[in-house]
C-alpha cells in the first residue's frame, strides 16, 4: 500500500512513516494543504491520512479538492478535534473513516487495511485476494497458484498484488516503480529493475505451471489480462 500522511506534527508524522514502513508500506509525508495538493496531482496513493487542523488551511477542504480532481484514494481523517460535527462533515465529504488523536499506531494500521480492502480489492475472509487459481494472503505475504505455494520475494508479492488490483489496466514502468519503491524513482533514467522483477515473477509462476496473465505492452508497460469485463 502507498500512503500519503498529511500531518503538520513532525514527530507524529515521522512515527507514522516509520511504523508503516516497517509494515512494508510506502509512506510519504506532507506538512501542509498546498504540499499535499502538489503530491496528489503528481503521484497516486492508495490511502491518504488527513489531519484537520493544518497551518495553511482545513483538511476538510482538501476533501473537496480530492473529489473535484476525481482522486480515488481512500481517506482516513486523523484529528485531535473530537467534535461530532467534524466527524460528520468529514464522512459526508467523502472520507472513509475517522480516527481521533491520540491513537495507537496498530489501530491506524488496521483501519488503513480495512479501507484498502473495501476500496481496491476483491477480498474474502478479510485477508485473501484471489483470481482464477491465484491466491494472495495479505497477512502472511504468501502467494499460491492452484493451492501450490509460489516461491517469491516480498517485492514480487507486492508486484503481483498490484497487477491483480489493476486487472486489464496498462501499468507503465514508471507507475510500477513509483508504487513499489517510492516517488524518488520518478527521476531515475533507467528502470530496468522493474523489467527484471516482472521477468522473475513470470518465470516463477511458469515454473509451477501457473497461468501467466501478465502481458508486455511494448512501449507502454505491462497489463494483467483477465477475462472479466472492465467497468
């Protein structure tokens, strides 16, 4: 999961980033509404942690920006304000959940995962993503092909999950690199490491006689091709 944390408390922001990074997520920080807008217009995120009180505006106003720009990220409001009106306004404005400070980072993690599942994944039993014989366990980071364990690295697991979440969509090397390794890859001239990870993943799927749904779209990137109708 790729997360943008909009939080002006630098100590809390660093704690959130460090905790989510240890959990295997990519977490980037923004300390103001303007910085968050610039990032949201440039990069894509699975979830946004949105503080209400910010030095240059109100986080609730950013919800209108997210809606106007048709940004599909999940939104979790985090704020020290306990007023019911703020909670109602946030949820009615498009937020997916609301968490009041102070909070345990483990609860933040659980709520983020719940939002991600609801918005992005076809998940059964709370932690299983599946499609045509492919099964991913998001708790154990294990992948199975027709019930046979697939021997892949953590990054290959995340890559396969990214493909499955975006079935039938062409994903550029730049998009894959930014999603799995962070926005610093945007300035890299050589993205051959993406090609190598995709190649290794496809080879390992073939080794256990799994169906390779990943197509190379020359000059554009890759696509996880399914038989489902894209809506």
